[in-house]
């Protein structure tokens, strides 16, 4: 079996050249005796390479003999002490060398190189334009065998990352998933700066700024997650269910008004003691029905409902001059005409106008202002209260009030025009 030395100056954990090295030794070790030489290397990547071939850190003072020498990259130093008995020194070309100049890379050929391998047609074309006398052959990157794959667990939250919203529980859930070797991605829509909250130091968690347009993310997710201490009636939970996405939530009381455990999600206790990672991952609720519990009709029914104010006492207010009533919302009825308002919502009262209020404190304020006469009324029917008085009797009613009614103590009239 012929032996090959594959050399890489700096083996990284991730990268195109580093992937080439791994895939090459894994597949070609069935046909050749391969030694992988390196100057520096990422320990994790080196370990998985060593499962297939011998590995050794390059020693420039040592002679290395092989049949063929392959240089995985043109970056860094070359292994001058390597001797290929066949005279074949192959240099890999992984990049467009014109574009590579933009990153301050300039190809310097090793004096031993006899041929080049380009990983795409484009790479070979550019290389030949730059170095027309050099030999280069196209061989596309070799791939690893396809592996059995599982879809990752996709979670989504739209919440403050704070204590009452379940900060510690969220961290615990993520840690339990990692402990169970579950691959997941958790997208959290939140504003960390607003609440000065420390983000979770987990690569599986992706933070997004708050948005009103995140329904696409909801439909993509396997679960919406809401692990709060309490919720009045969680919008986020019901939005997830509305779009067919089950939820993981804590057992705050209102959760049971939306979530059926095992049907459209899972309800967890506050300590997450009943957290069953296997069930969550392998039994994701699907095809459940969701019916919105509120509609426009509910609000229309409420807002159109006729409500009688509770009246303990009624007071007739008879204006003695023009003024503005700043508490127009307390006016129960207005006799003879409709209320007119200014731009601030004050009722525009004219001399002789009559209206009724049922707030004793307000009645006292108006009377003490001297702008109107206030009469405490006896209980009478609505029909009698709203009966339109004759215009000619209004002035007479004002003049006769002091003689015919028991009045509250009043201040002398002032020149105030607003009350």
C-alpha cells in the first residue's frame, strides 16, 4: 500500500480546508497509508482525524519519506524535510487567488511543488490566468458519507428575560436539553438592554429584537415557551396556539384556560420537576384545534349594553350665567337641548340652562362657585326628570329658588367663568 503524507500548517476546528482534510483521510485511508502532518492543530478536530490515520506534529529536523506529498493549503510554512519518492508534490488550491488578494493573501509556490489540484472549475480558470505555465487539475471537494439526521428542536419565546418571566427556568430548560444531548435552537424576542439583563451564555440561544412581525417564527417553531411566575391571560401562548404551535408553560392558574396538557402543549410545575425531555422531544402535539375565545361580538355586546348609573341622590343645576363645566362626564341629563363641548371636552353652559347630576361632591362644588343654583331633587320618574320645561318658566325658577327650596350654604357669586 503506497503511503501519503498530507500536510496542513494550521488545522482549525472549522473551515473548508479543515473539512477537506477530515473527509480526505476518512475516505482515502481505505486505499492508502496516510500520515497527517501539522504545525498547529485544534485538539478536537485532530482527535477525530486520528481515528482514521496517524497524526504527527511536524518537526523540521526530522526526515519524512513517502510516495506522494499533498499540501492541503498554501497558507503558512511548507514541510521542507518531506521527501516524496515518486517526485509528486501536490498543492491544493481552494480559493479564487484574485479575490484572495483582498485578504492580503499572495500565493508563494513551494519549490518542490510539481502539480496543483483546484477544487472547482472557476478556481482552476483563475489560477491558470495568474500562472499560465503551472499545471492544475480540477477535482471537486470530496464529501463525507451522508449520516442519519434528526430535526433539531426549535423553540421560540417573546418575553422579558426577567425573574418573574421565568429567567431561571428558561436557563434550566436549556441546560436540561443540553444534558440530554438534544440539539435545539431557541429564538428569543426580547430587549436585553431595556431590562439590563444578562444573556444566557449558550450558543443554542438566538436573541432577536422585539418585533410585531414574528408569526413566521412561531409557525416554524416546535414549541412556544412561556415559563412565567404568573400571567393574566398570555397573549404569546394564545398566539402560538392560534397558529398551530404547541406551548411549554408553567402552571400559573390562567394557563389552564388555554393549554390542555398533552393535547396542545405541556404544563410544567414551577420547579420544572415534571420536565420530561424525552416526551417533549418525541411527542410534540400536532393537529390540535384552537378556537379563539374572544371576538368583536363580545366587545360590541358589552359596549352596546345599556347601563343605568347608580344614583343615591339627584341634583338639578340651574345656570345663573355662562360658564364651562369641566366635569361634563358627571352630567346625567341635559334639559331642553344637547350638550355642546369645546375642544377640551368641557360642557358649554349657557345662562338659564338646566342639567342634572348625581354626584353630591360635584353638586357642592358647583353651588359654592356661585355660577348656578343647585337643588336636591326628590326621587322621581325618568319621564318627569326629562320633561321639557317651558322656556318662560326658567328665569322664574331661578328667582324663586331661594324662597322655595332648602339651599346648601353658598359663597357669594364670583366672576369665575369656569367650573
